[in-house]
C-alpha cells in the first residue's frame, strides 16, 4: 500500500460545467423572452429572459489542490 502525501493545501472552489444542449435551450428561451418583451408582453418576457440566464450549466463544489490542480467533489 502506498502512502498519500498531503503537503499541498486544498481549498474550496466552485466549477462550472455546461453541456451544449443545455446552452442551446437557454439561448432559445432567452430569445423567446426578448421577443415577448419587444412584442409588448414585457411582464412575461422579462422574467422568462432572466430565467434563461440561470439555465444551461451546472455548478459543482469541489476541493482543489493548490499545487497540482487536482480536484474532487465536496459532499
């Protein structure tokens, strides 16, 4: 069995992961919100456009090694 060396500091970080299909859907929803806003339905269009800004990606919380950049997901 090999011993694990723990000389480098680990720190908390948040990484963003996105996939192409999620980003495409977010862009379509954003375009729909902008179109609704310009069509005079800004009460519906603005919230839809704001909602689209939070779509399309996933954030994961990780511990990251300051020395080598290795990371693993936090519980």
